[in-house]
C-alpha cells in the first residue's frame, strides 16, 4: 500500500489551480504511476527507465511538474500545484523482486497505450490490476526445465564434455528445486545461495567419488553458474552510469552478498568431501576449458534463450535472442583471439547487442531490455566475481580478478547503452529525448504526449 501525505485540502475537490487537476485526480495519477513503477522495478527494469516511465505516465494523464525518485527498495512521487502550498507526496515500497519479462512486456504495452491516448487513466488502472492478479503463462516445472537447459548451454560454453554438460543441466534443475522450496519458507536469498553452492559442490564430490573422468573444478563451475550475480553487478553499473548511484550501490552490495553465499556453500561442500575421504584435489575457482567457436556459439544461444524462457519472456522472442547471443559470443571470441583484450572484446559484443536488440525488440513486440539482458547473459562476469572473492577468502590475490570483473561489467553496460544511443536515432524515434533521462530507454516509450484525461478506447494489451 502506498503511504500518502497531503497538507492541502482533504475534500478531494481541490481548487483546480496549477494544471487544472484536483487533489483526488492528482492522487489517482500518482498512484497509477507508482504502481506501474513498482511492477517495472520488481520485474527487472533499471532505475532510470522506471523513473522516466513514471513521469511519462503522470504527464500523459495531464499532471505536469511531478517529480519521481527511485531507490533500491522505495519509489516516491510528489507534485506541488502552487508554490505556496505543501507538495502532495506518495511513497511505495518495493519488497518483491523476481525477473519476470512477461509482466514487464505487458506493463510496457500498457504504458505505450496510455501515452498514445488509446486508453485513459481508469482503463489503464483496471488493466494493471488484471496483470497483477493474473497467473503465470508457464507452469513451474517448465521454468525448472528452462534453468536445466541454461545449465546445458553453460556447460558447452565453458568447454565441458558431454558428462560435464549433463551434470550442469541436472545441477541447475536440482538447485532451482531447492531454492524454490527455501523461498516458500521465506528464507533470505543469502541462505538460498549457500544451499545452492553446497548442492552443486556435493554433486562434484559425487562425480569424484564415482571416478568419472571429469574435472571437479569444471563441474563446480558449471553447477554454480546460474547462482552467480553477473546480472545484478551489470545492472548496478548501468544504474551508476545513468545517474542513480544509491541504487547502484545497493545492487553491488546485493551482488557481493549473493556471491559470498555461493563461496560459503562451495567451501561447505569441500569440507563434506574431505570428511567423506573424497579427494577433489586443488579446486580452481571459476575454471573453464577451451572449446571450439561453433560449440561456444551454440552454448551461448542455448543459455541465452533458456534464461529468457525461465524468466517468462514471450516465446516469440526466444529465437531472435538465441541468434543475437550466438553472434555476440562469436564476435567476443574472435576479438579476444586477435589480442583485443577481455574488456574491449566485451564492449564490442555489447555494442552489437545494443545496436541490434532495439530493432529486434520492436519486431517481436517486447521491451529492448528483454532482448538485451538475455543476449548478454553468456558474457556476464559472474565467474570473475566468484574467482576474485574465492581467492580473497583463501588469502590469495583476488584483487586482479575483481578488477577484471568490474572492467568487463563496465564494458558490457556502457557498450549496451552506447549501442542503444546509436540505434534509437537510426529508428527516428529519438528526436526529443527527455532531458531528465541520463540514458536510452530499455523500457517504456521514448516520449510522452501530454493531455487531460481522454475518453477510454477499447485497446487490448498486445
């Protein structure tokens, strides 16, 4: 529920000064904008896109001069009708976070319909209520299989053989089932990460005890990859680049805490292995092996499409995401083989993703964020973060690995944003980018058409 504070008239009529809206209309507009912002932020949108979208909603409903503030856990909007009256303020807490590209797409279409005038504020509120109350398109078991497919793709990507690839898929399924059960008991995410790392390492202990011809380090790497916080880390840097340092700092802390949980779980699994007398040798954190370029491209395509599927992305977007991820992985590998370096290779691939994703997202009718994040998943520096923190926890030199992870994340975030900057003018939709926005839009319309409330038109969410 939103907390409201209003020191002006309370009868709901208002004087109509300023932009011609009464207090009740103003509160309805602010409430709609906040609820839309809450849906976008909890579904994975960046802070800059959420703030700009909330202002677009208010502007489209005829409310000018509103301000919006976005932090990691709280959304706030305010409006002052006249200079000599206190501002009206509404605040909404964001407590639930889960990447859900189905809801993100539906809300994005709703905002576009509202901004274009196809629906009015009341109709938009009713549609938003239906989106919130409706169930998911996919059954939960299908999502679990999606994570398993992502594990298989990652196994191919890190150079694993058939056994490692199958183990990675089974480990991803087992970890998802375990975390889902723990989530039902409302256990914090840190403990879920510990349990996931422990389970993945115990699977590696089992393979070593069974004398399978696989590297335990590679099995652990493939098993924990879905737990690593590369998305949060890159999202934090994207928020920092677009002018939201507080939200960026909170996301970095969340990423570090999640990775620390994985390290604790892996350490616990190794301890169990020693107690059972299973010798894993010296575990190389974040180990990978060489693989052929076609195999790596296929692995990237499978991992990206499976991630999008498990995140409830519309099915029509899976094939384009797979193709973009495969091409980006090929560009990254070729650039790195030519001695360009990991950071510039990542930036080159990210620019390609940002440039292509904008046009592709328009054709498959999803927000560009859905295509961008899914396609960039195979390039994320989660393994570098894990390697750096693991070495630091063991008293080794993990600073270089952490610097490498930060460099790759900055290259990916800045590359995607630059690609969007180039792509939007090419589509001729950036003539009047809002000066309040620090970066290109990955969610929401580029511009809002102001106006008073219009008669509702029956436009279904596409």
